[in-house]
């Protein structure tokens, strides 16, 4: 049971970006269907939130999107993995969990469409940056919190010193 509730470390960045692409597609569907006046579209925040909960608690293990990304998409997109620390990615999933849960509660429980749409749009923006450019806003926040002493800088050297990533540091190269 303990291994079920674990998060991979390191994480394949190609898989993480593939998950982000799936999140962009789902949030885009939610926003487009809502704009088109499709009443049931708001219920799509439930699988969005459940997916974030699954990923933050178990990594890709219980997440259908995580499984698709790690087993199907990432292996076909890249011949070599680009490994990055898991702790910042889990932190980013936690932010997605908080935002998507807040969207579900405000929109479904309280009927507040505006805040629900705004939260879904914020998730879409963050996921788009990750998917298209590899810019993980949660990882950036993690880096600032590591510098402030909230997290250990040893968990992610690239978060503590972004110049390592810019120089193409290979300390996180695939393990043999």
C-alpha cells in the first residue's frame, strides 16, 4: 500500500508535458463547451479534479491520463528520457489539485460560474506553459520556496539554481 501512495523521483519530463497537454485539452473543452452554453460542461471539472488528486497522491499509477502519458505517449515522442526531480512536479500537481477542487466546489456546490471558469482558465494557462515550453509554474514556485528554506534545495538543484537548467546540466541523466 505504501508504494501505491508514492510519487516517482525522478520524473520523465516528456511524460509530464504529455499530461499537461491532456490537461490543456480537457480545460479547453470545459471552457469552450461552457462558452457555447452547454449546461453539463461544468461537470467536467469533476474528472479534472479527480485526475489531479490521483496524480498528486500516486503519480501516474491511478491516473488514466498519467498512464496514457507514461506508457503510450512519452515513449513514442522521445527516444531518451529527460529526467527531472519529482518533488517540484508533485508540488505542481498539488497546486492543480487545489485549483481544480476549488473550481469544482465553487461551480458545482455554489453555482458560481465566474470563479469556476476563472480557476479552470488559470489551470489551462499553467498547463499550456508546461506543455508548450516546458515551463512549470509550480516548479518555479517550488524553487522560490526552496530558496526561502520551505523546501530542501537538495530536492531539486535546478530549482534552487536555474542556471543549471539553462546550461543543460546532466546531473539528472537517466540512471543506469
